[in-house]
C-alpha cells in the first residue's frame, strides 16, 4: 500500500469528470449506499473494495476490520462523492486523509497521482475477488443478490478469459493478471 492510497466506490450513475468530493462520513454510513463497482489506487486494496461493495448489510464488518488491520490502514477517512445533490460514490482515503476538501473534483485529485483509472472492475472481477477471499458460491450469490448459477456463470466467464481450469487456478491467474 502506498503512502496515500484510496478506494473509490461507485454507483451506476458515477461519472468521473463531474463527480466532486462531498461530506465526510463514517465507513458504516458509506457501506449502506450499496455501491456496485470500485477503483483502487493499488492492487492491495482490491480485496477490501470487493468486500465493501457487497457489505450493504454490515454482515462482514468484522472481516473488513481485520483486512484493514492487515493492510495497516488504521488512519483512513471516508467521503461521499456527489454529483449535484445525488451521492454517486464514496471515497476512502488511507494515509493522507486530510488532503481533500469538499467540492474538489475527484478527477483532479486522483489523476494528480498518475493513476490509470480506465480499468473498470466488472461484476466478474468482484466475484473472482470474493472467491479469492474464501467466500463460497452460495455466500457470494446471497451477497450480490444473484442465483448460484449466476455466480457460476461469472466464474466460468473468468476461467475462460484467463485460461483457468478450476477455482484455485482461477484465483492464481487472476492475481497474476492484476484482478486481485
């Protein structure tokens, strides 16, 4: 994890060029929005980001706290990301939480760190990340409100794309490709 890492949680309405930093909020309030996708400053944050996307009910708060501690991310601050009056995302700053001000464009700050944000994480990548965290197909289907077959579809799609033969091989290849 870098000195100033971040996780950007997104809704379907999120637009990078017009979103701005909103109010500072708690992590539990942020999770309640039910964001569907994320971007991270570095690969070490992907597991936490995946878990946050599916933790609308707070059922994984203990697992999240454990992951934060393993990352050494004790000093973090959460912000709403807004467009107009609508919350379209959430930003978690780790390591340098006081560097943002309300109303500042997200794009200006995150691009300033030279991060390529054109890589979007699809539902397939989120499911692969959750699989890597040890969640079963049933647990993932419950969290994402999908059928078990829907989860298997995404896993099969990822296996095909990465040339993996089983879940363990998928997790290994996904980590080599930067999905995890």
